[in-house]
C-alpha cells in the first residue's frame, strides 16, 4: 500500500478533486453536519461528499457535443439536451456548477450567460440551498427546452448573445 492512500486530504485538496470552490465545500460539509475538527479527509470521504453535495461532472472527453458553427448556439443545445436527459425539472434540480463542470473556462462563461438568459425567459428556475445554487427546467416548459436541444428556434433574447 502506498503512503498516498494513507495521507489525509486537506480542504483545498478535496475542493480541487471535486472541482468546486473551497467555500462551496464548506457549505456542503456544514449542511451535512460533517465538519471535522482539523478539516482533513480520508479518500473514501471524498465520494461521500460528492454524493451528499450532488456534485456531478456533466462534460467529459466522451461527452457528445453539438457540431455548430456558432459555439454559443451549440452550447445552448448541449445544455438543454443534458437538462432533458437528466430529468432536471421542477423540484428535481441540479447544482448550477454541474451544468458547467468539465467545460473550458471560456465555455463556462458562455453557459452561465445562457443559463441566466433561460432564467430570465422563465424557462429555467433557480433556487439557493444550504448546499449551493440549483437550477431546473420550470414545470410545463420541458417541451421548450427539448425543442431547443433538438435544434428548434432560439429565442431572440438568447440569440443576441452571439449575434
């Protein structure tokens, strides 16, 4: 057994491994009432924290992406497809950072603007919880999101982001 498996992880180590800000990690730990005295963690605790915090990586090297000449439009379709495929509707919300995790920084900025636009249009809703900011498709708007995912007409307010 290697020493690295026995070494306890710091707050920064765990936050880095989960791809979240250390403050968000503290939020999850407090919400789950699992703050340790010295903020050191064992490897198995990382997976427990990941599950408890609802932390997912939506974008990996294997993720299918839209082939669109306009990056923002492709990202809009991809995000909508992910939301629909994962059933993120109404009370079945997901962490906002799940929608971003695994994207390049420049893509994250675009997706944040798109999500904000979808919220302003009343297509997505957001809510804050002890574990972070969550988003979901507004009930009754699932078809609008599915239409966007399938290449339907983009609302003018969103299309302005890339025109």
